[in-house]
């Protein structure tokens, strides 16, 4: 598990800059350059970034599956993404208008999604199935821990936009460099490492949902759940200003403190539930509990102008996200076709990035539904916005019946323990050291399964 913690540091370093921008720095920059149209401008900027992530994530994952490099097939993309993210932060700081800010943010999203796509594929390469819920919990916890330094910086330096925007990208560069120097990453050799044409890159988006039905259902569940809390998250700072009547500086500080407090709860819940889920092997109760708690937290904010209710909602949401992230990555790994982990994890990440593009664009429409806000009388109706989020979160549970075969870990049998049924992995994806195999069955690193572990019943044509 020590390698999992090192890889989780990269998760922290990649999500921290993204979270800082979405929670604080983009809103501050928009207030600086377009205060009269802040809602529409912020929606445009965040949508541009989400579309960039939408396009880039599966491409980076697909390319990392096929990269040939002495440095490995995942690490070049992790490092390059961190560098690109730091460059984009400088460009965002210098952006003179909304268009420039949107372009710079899109560049940053593309960069950090390169790191995340390759990182998740590396996790699938190197962690066996029985440890994946623990690993998912550790990743979820570290992802939330990345918010702590980011939000502390935002709270302390709320009036210094340069520090808020640049601190986390620079910290990310250092962490990524150190971890990638320590963690091994076997290179690919053989035909699978041949040069790829542009057609091969675009095929990163293509798969038949009917041939991987459970992967597709996990994807839908994650997408709808993400939409539910993303549609409200982008406008969190404006919620405090308009619904709770706070000044900008006070709202920034409260946002930062609430995010740090939520991150603490996220971390504790992700660690605890990740280890518990690994022991139980049944992820269904964790998904239901997390989804119900998230819906409750959104409903609490829908009709309140009280800071104490805001804090109570923050506590509930922090617990909910921690529980959810403790198992979501482990669950989807049960459905991945062997040998194409990078590609399909990149496609899975679209379930996170598509809502980031759609939700901010739809949020202004939700704010306009139902007339003035019932609490403040303001023209932006935050009650309808939070109700829309709660409904979406609850709808994500509709796919669970179709996921029953993969929600629970199948018990090992004498037959599976003696001869594990492992899908064939393209020879090119097996590192050279693994090609000298003993007569006993073994799992190639691409499959990342242990003996007796269940094998996904989904299948996909993985011919390049």
C-alpha cells in the first residue's frame, strides 16, 4: 500500500489546483474583469474548461496505454500535465478578458486531466482487486486533502489573487516531480507501442456500451451524481454573497474555511469507508448512504439564509462525498476490459467532466425558474438551483439494480483459486520482465488482479 499513498499524493497535487480555481480563484478573476456579468462569464469560463477536460481525458488515457518511453507509459503524461497546468495558471492570472481566461482555464483542464487519466491507469496497473476499495478510499481522502492547503492559501491571501492562483500549481510541480522519480512505471514494448495515427487517437472515444453494460451503468451513475452537486458548486461563492448577504472578502474566507472543514470530513469518511468496503466487498450500501446524505445536504441549503444551517449542510455533504469517493473508483475497476484500462478510465472520467461542462451552463436557467428567491427576494432563485441538484443526485440511484453483479465481490472458489480466469491481455502491454513466465498462472500488470478475484463479465474488442 505504500505505493498507493505515493500515487495518491499525485491525486492531491492534480486536484488541488483545479479545486482552488473552481471554488475561489476563477470567481475572483471574473469579478475583477467582468463584474457586471459575473454569472454568465463564470459559466462560460467553467464550461470551456470542462469541454477541454471532456475531449482530452480519454485521449490521454488511450495514449498512455500505447506510449513507449524509457520513462514508462504513464509518467510522461503525469509530469507533462503538471507542467501544462502551471503554465495555464500564469496565463489565467494575466488574462485581460473573459475570452482569454476561458482559453487559459481550458489549457489547465487539459493539462491536469492528462495527469489524472494516466494516474488512474497506473493505479489499475499496479493494485490488485482486493485492495482497490482501500486504494479508492486513500485516493478519495488525498483528493480532499488537496483542498486543505488550497483553501488555507485562499483564506489567508484572499486579497492577493496572484498567490491564490499560483501557489497550488507550483506545489503540484514539486510533488509530481518527486513522486514520479520514485514510483516505477514499466515501459511498453512490441507492436502495441507502435506509432499511433490520428484515427487511433479519435478511437479513444469509441466503445460499444452494449458490450460493456456494467461499465456503462457505472458511468451513468457517476455522471448523474456529479451533475447534482456540480450544478450548485460553481455558484457557491455567489450563494454566500446573494443568499447570506456577505461581503466578498467575508464570503471568500467562509468558502475557504467550509471547504477545509468539508475536506477533513471527506478524508476521514473516505479512509474509514474505503477500508470497511474492502473488508465487506459490497459497495451498494455505501453508494446509497452517500447519495441520500448528499441530497439531504442540498435540500438544507435550498431554503435557508442561516449560517448555522449552511455549516450543518457542509458537514453532511463532507461525509457524503467521502463515502462516495471511497468506492467509486474501486467499483468501476471491476468493469474494465483487460488491457485497455487507460482508455476506459479516461472514458469514465468523462462522467466527471461532462457535468462540469453542462451544469454551469444550465445553472443560470435553474436560478431563473420559479420567480424570485423565496428567502431573499433576489432575482436569482437559489432554492430552485439546489432542488435541481437534489433531484439529480437521487436519480443517480436508478441504475443500481443493473449493477448488482459487480456491487458485491464474488467469493473465491476452489476452481477460481486454482486457475484464475483472467482475460487475455495484448502481449504488447506486458512489460518485458513479465514475458518470461513460469508454468503457473499469473496475472499481467495490465489486468491488476489477484488470484481468486472476480473477473468482469463485461467484454470489449480491444484490438487497436
